[in-house]
């Protein structure tokens, strides 16, 4: 079901929940009444979807999260409560562009189990293998190389990954997401290896910038080792 069809068949005066498992957990870009951390069953998060608008460009797509059917799996994220026509229409209009038109996503309505013990139905966007930008599975090392070398108008692909990892480790420290954490480790390892091979002239101009902020561990690695947004020549070396 497309967002247009969903809105057309929805009473926009009622309450609607939207579940995010990627960048929505830290950048929803729409107004909402409440948010709850929770998980859905029967799907796992995988970095198998390509993106050439927000975190990548044509010819060098970023890898972003989608959901893959797995009856024994689950995926944690954030569910956002929308109330009334204004919030619902605004959110779906933004997501129609952000997810479906630009990214090739579909819509499901699934139960979300929250950390406060409640359950609610939520709208979930996900990519399908039929999507033109669907990249599919690959080795962790290969996916890490894709992520390190991708950058779009919203920033680096590494930021997308590291912010999602930060959310999981800070908000859900007892939850293990093997795919996400393995990809995080492989990406940081690749960044560290590549940064050692960067010419001193490039590193000397970027090192002072990387030390300006005291951030969480994942964001610190992102800013220290991946300076694509600041040094285009460094991005070329890393690629």
C-alpha cells in the first residue's frame, strides 16, 4: 500500500503510530504527540537497501536499513504517535517523499511491543527486493566498504550507521543486534586502516577539526576517522 492510498483510506482524525528502525529513531522530521521505544516481531534489520538521495548519490549508493522477513527475528526502534489530521497528513507526506518515492519502500501495519509493556499497531515502511535500489545481502566487509565511500545531501553513510548504533547502545544496552554491531565494527576497522594510509598533508589539516567536540564513542569515531563532509580529498582516499 502506498502512503497516498493509506491516507485516502485512513480516518485522519484518529490516532496513527509510525514505527522507525533507521534514521527515524534520531531524525523523524515530522511533528508527533508521543514516542515509545519498542520492537516488532518476525522481521530483522538489514543494510540491504540502496539510497542515492540522502546518504549516497547515483553511481555510489549508500546502504541503509530495511526489514527482512524472519519468523524468529525481531527489530527494535521507535514508534511515534500521530494525532489528528494535521500530524498524520504532514508525516505521511514527508515519508511518502523520503521513503517511498525516493527510496522505493512499501507499507505494512504491524504490532509493536513497547518497553512500557503496552502493544499497538503501527505503520512500518520497508523496501522489497523488487525495488530498483535494493542492494541485497553481501559480506560485512563489502557492506562496510560501501558505507565508508558513500555520502549524500544529508551527510555521510557512516553517520547514519553510527547514530543508529548509538541509539541501540544508549537506549537498549541489553539488546544485541548482531548484523548492526558487526557492521559497526567492520566499518570502524576499515576507517582506522584507511586513515593510516592517508597522506600527512591531509591529516594535519583535518586532525584539529576532529578534536573539537567531545562526543559519544560512535560519533567520535565518525568525526575522527571519517571526514568526508570536510575533506573531499580524504573521501577519495577512503574510497
